């Protein structure tokens, strides 16, 4: 490392210099615009850092050795003071191996891990001596304090929301900071850092807000919400004016056919949606958008009408299981089948395309339950059905359910990089095969119910990329 880096006292490792060079690394199973990376880059640049992003595509059967040269080249050419990793459950081993390589290039390079997987299990990363710290919760306020400590030459222990090891190697946990309510204070995402990824898609990904109010047992949102001292603020939205200002700025820089709102739940607040509808229609007539909606919200005709009027052309609904008893008892999703049918009817009434998310291979899910999912899928007649195979996200309710019953095959779990193609549960050979069959039967339903021949072509394109190009892609 250069002379503007140093180690702190025994309380922790630090570095100095006003121009911190930060290398953000994401081991990703498929290529898309990583919005959390662009958001953090914008925040760091606003606070005087220079940032570079390295996206490393991973595929089943890979290990870090395959990507050593790419990371080594970035470290040599960029000479970062800090390396930040974005963690999800399936890239853990890549992060640890990469951090080991980083430390071989410079012991004083700070290594930081963030993301829901790290927030929910920071010890999984700090057990490695190559990881210096883990951000718990939302990263922006933690990074602001971290940079201030670095520049003031103060030890890095005691920062709220930052887990580190003390001088004796013990993990020091600190609680997350309170949630920031005013999202308009944050800078717009740094889209320059993901410009290459943006070129590969025809839409602009945008976040209108953060958080989800529901308690689904398989989702990290419910577990993340419990971490904060003010969980009542977990769901927050930017002002419509702020969102439209960002879209207008992006139109000056890049081309796209439509907006994709990445929010887990869009338009939860009806009054917010009324303002958004009026302003979006005035600002961007003819620019369509798609969004995700909870089926309970989609039962509201007023909400769907407003979405249609503002330019929404597709809605993605999380259905997950077609078995109402299983869905309510195990998944923590109280909506009835009648509500799902009502949501589908209302969406179609206003000319909006319906896409649904489904899961199979759930813990203790019977063949009858999986058959009910196929039947519900057929009756809802969606325009598209994206079916994943259940993967237990660590420290969620359904993960604990699986652990208590010894359902997880840890070796197979480590081999999975994406949710869609296999199960990591101990289910036996025949059921494992049936889970995969049910996955494809559900995904193929629009081909039969709507004669969507284009979906067959889309399926063949995905399989070509997977088996020939060794790339995961849903585009």
C-alpha cells in the first residue's frame, strides 16, 4: 500500500489520507444493474472518495480461483484503501477467499462487508481474519461515521452499526442506527459506475422507497426490520418530485424503454400514489413502468386504477404457494385464494399485464401443495410466471424452521448460486426431481393459457446462455 495508509492502535485497523480510494466488489450470479452498489458509490463520492466497481460473474461449479486474476488486476491498478463487498447468502465463500487475496496485497487495506446476509449473521464473515468489519443495517450513515473516524485518525471501534473484532480477536457487536426517514436527503444513485450493465437492459431500474411492512417467513425483510430501534419507520418512500427529478436526469444520460420500480412493495401509501400519478402523467406521458405489488393491495380497485392512469403496464404479484393453508400457516402470508383471484381480475380490468412469482420445494411442502400451486397458477392465468425453488435465507423464520428439523443439506446449499434450478433441502431423489419438474410446469403455464410462443423462445434463450455461455440471465 502507499504511504498514506497506516494501522491504528490495537483497537482496530484504520487508514489515512483525504482521498480514500474505494473498490466495491460484487460476486453476482447474473448481470443486472446492482442498485445498492450505485447508491453506495454516490454516497461515497459525495463524501470525497473515489470509487471503482468490479462485478464478478459467478456460475455453478465456480470457485474464487477462477477470478483471482481479475481481482488482482483491479487491486494492482487501483491500489484501494478500502474494499467493500456486497453479500448475499450464496456468495459468502467468494467474499472470504477474495478478502484473503486483498490482505495479501496489503494488510492495511480495510475490508468491509454489507448487505442483508452480513447484517443478519455478521459472525459468518468476521470469523475470517481477512474481514475487518461488517456493516449491520443501512450502510450510508455507518460509512459516513467510518470516513470521519479515518480522517480524524481515530480508532474504528464503537461505531454504531459496525461490527468489528477487538484487540483480543473477539467480535464486538453494535446495534444498527435508527432508520433515516427522509430518503430525499440521499444522493441519486451513481449510474456511471454501472453504465456497462445498463447497456445490457432496456429499462431503467429505480427505487421509489425502502422496506416492506409484511412478515413473510422466507424473506429477509421481516428479519431485517427487527434489527432497528425504530422498526416502525422501516417502510419509507421518496417524494414523487424527487423520483421524477432522478428519472429526468437519467433521460439526459441514457436511453431506456420503460421504468422498473425495484421496490418490494410499490404504492403502499394511497395518498402518495395519488400525487405520484398526477406528476408522473404530467412529466412522462407515454413512458411506461412496471412494479411489484402485494396481492392485498392489488385488491383495491382505486389503487389499480391510479397505477393504470399513471402509466403502469405490468404488475408483479408475489403468490408463492397455491395452497392457502400452507401459505398462511408456514409462509406468513394471510391472503386467501379469493383475494388472489380478485387481484388478478382487477389488474386485468385496467389493461395491466399480470406476472406472478411462485415458489416450489418449500419445507414440508407436500406433492398436493405443489399441485395446488399449479392449479392456482392455471386459474389466475398470468401473462408471466417466474418460479423459483425455495432457498433458506439465513436467520429468517423459515430458515430456523428448516434448521430445527434438520432439513438443509449444507453441502448442496453451498453449491447453489441462484434460486431457480435446484433445492438444498433433504427431500430424497424422487421428490427433488419432482420439485424441478413442478418449477418448469409453473413457469410454462402462460405458454398454454395464453399461447405465448414468445415465452418458448425466451426459455430457449435462457437455456442457451446457461448451458453454452455459462451465464445466468432472465433478460
